[in-house]
C-alpha cells in the first residue's frame, strides 16, 4: 500500500552532505517515510545517537563512518543513509566492502541513487570494491531489507523497511543476495513442549550429559563474558560477522538489561562445560512504536512495563560451539526457550532470521509449528574501478548461513 509520504514530490537535482543537525538525520524517517499507522519500529532517538557516535560506540575503534542526508533543489531533506567501513571485518574476511546502513528515503530513484553513490564514493576513498547493505551497523543489530510481509508486525531485533526499497536498490544497480526469513509462533501457550523435549532426548542419547540453566543476574559480568565467548566460537566462520570485542558486546547488551527477562537467556552445559546458549527477550517493539523514538528515562520505564506485560517474546540469537553441533543441542535450546516462555505467560514467540537456504535450521523450528513472517535480503553491487587504482570490483554470491548458525 502506498502512503501519501511515499508520493511526496522531489525537485532535482539531488545533492548529499553530512547533516548540520544530527536531529534532522535521526528524525527523518518518522517525519517523511513512515506514518503513525506504520509498523516500522524506530529506536529511541537517544539510543540511535549513541550507536553512531564514535566517542560512545566501541565499534568505531576499528571502523569509520559518516551520516549523510540527501537534499533536493529546494533544500528539502528527501533521504538519509549511514556510510561505514569496518576495517576489522575487511581484514578478518579478506574483503574490501563499504556498508550502507540506516537507509531511508522517499520513493524516488534519483534520491536512492544519490545516497548509494555517496556511500560508494566514501568506500572508494578506502579502496573498497563492493557496496553492501543495509547493515546498521553490524550483524548484531539490524541488517537486510524486507522483500515481503509488509503487512505483518515485526518484533524486537527485526528490520522493517519501506515496501519500495527493493525496487530502488535494483534501479541503483544493486542485486539481492543472502535471502533470509523470520518466523513466528502465534500461540506458544498451546504447544506440548514437555513431550517434544522427551522425544528429542530419546532421539539423542548424548543429551543425557547436557543441562540447561538460566543466566544469573547476580553474576552479570561473568555471564556476559561467557555469552560473548560462546557467540564468538559459534560464529567465527560466518559471513557478515566479525568477532565481538568485550566492549562491543557490552555496548549491545547493557542497554537491554532493564528489560531483559533472565529466565529467557539459557546456557547449555555438558558435564559443566558451556557449549551453547540462546537469548530471548521480551518483545518491546509495540512500545517502541508508540514512543516513536521519543523519551529517555520515561521511555525506559515504559519498556520495563512492556516486559512485565509479556505480550510476546523474541528469540534473538542462538549459538552452539562447533564440536557440539549435530548432537541436538540447538533444538534442545529452542524447545526449552519456548517452554520457559510458555511457563512465564508469553503468548507469542517470534524467531529471529535464518537464511532461506539453511533448511536444517529452519527445520529446527518445525516442532514449534512456526510459520514464515517476513522475507528479507541484503543488496550489493561491485564498485567500478577508480582512475587512481585501476582496480576492478567483485561481487559476492548468496551465502547460506543464519543468525542461529548450525545447531541441530
């Protein structure tokens, strides 16, 4: 469905520049792209300002970036984007990619092209040979653009983007890669999870030595470090991923502590040795949509209220270390998270994205009766050689992986 905001006129030509006011960059989507009835879930303005601030986000100890606005001939703001290069990522993967993130614009191909060309120009200054996104800012936050399911409500940790973005990306020479899907269990309370857990343990006798436990808030520092170690081990060979530093992981986790239900964060141990984890959180997206980015302390209190109301829970990440894969530990974590959510009165369980080609992981959702929610994709294009280097660009093909890695 096309809104009035999507049909706003643009007076060319389009120019791009860093914003004179960060507020104009932050608030652009809710002013001119997404109406009040939209399902888009904005972060709090204060949170977004922190995420892109090199002084406060440890990501920028190994990355560079710049926010950009697109202005038309009248000086009206018609789009925004964030150009960034993760030097640690490029070294770790042997790539030279420049990312575009936080992309938002009016439904105009000239605006989209101007924004993406500006990101490409930023990347060429660092000899990058590929443009890729949306990546805002890393794998551990939001990535990808929706390609369908626009009428369905997203949850925490899920990207939701305007329906016309895929066409704008393609008009700018980008191709869809890395297709993903999210899934949802509408009524987790109706599941027979004890029976399914018994069946799983009978099918995998090796699980007799595996115990699951919730994280302990009283020992938060140690538990946060343990989760990071498990995640880095599980995701060390994944595309789009750079191992998390201690400071980076804390920057992601600490803002969530006031709304986290620690019962939904589980660690799998085999004979006392940690081998995997799963992280669930209360779904705060409905509250964030009501706040529309505004507020700080009051917003935080309302988010805590949303956690107590337990409308829904979201599985944001699961990981099993390589030596424990294929033993049923991943499915054990998924089923146990669903059981705990059920016991604690959460009505709906939403599962984070998995690559469409990774049918083994998507198959792990089958016992829950999860149904597809959204389909997403990354978009990429090679960067043309520059006169200074004469280098040619290369493009990456679709890679089958998942934010849940190989667990079952």
